[in-house]
């Protein structure tokens, strides 16, 4: 059980970091679930099956660094505002946001 306890906290930080990465990918690709699925599959394919704790720790550190870079570059917005702007100005919605006040 001691090994599981030592790996739980880094695992949770890794999951949190990957949620930032997946959110950025989803928002940056205008809501493409397919690309988020492909990212998930590529991460699953690259993770070693029976790696040591050090291998997983290195991966978690990498995930955290990537997530922090995304947060810094997007200033914490994760491309959501750009995605929302593209949705509201796309031809299927007309020009700009709908006017519900008139």
C-alpha cells in the first residue's frame, strides 16, 4: 500500500495537468471531440505498461510543465474566448450574437 500512496498525489497532479491540456485542445480545435480522442489515444499508446515510479513521475512532470505553458501562453483562457467568438460569428449563426432584446 505504501507504493500506491506515494503515487496517488503525483497521479492526481498529472490528471489535473492533462485536464488543462485536453481542455485547450478541445477549445483550440473549435470543439473537435475527435482530436481530443486522438490525443487521449496517443497518450495511452505512449505510456509504458509496466514502467517504474520514476518513469511515471517524469511523465507527470512533463504533463505539468505543458499545462503550465498552456496556461501562461493563453493567459488562463485556454482559447475559450476565441472559440466562443468563432461560434458566434460563424455563418450558421449569422453576423454576431443573436439579438433577443427586440
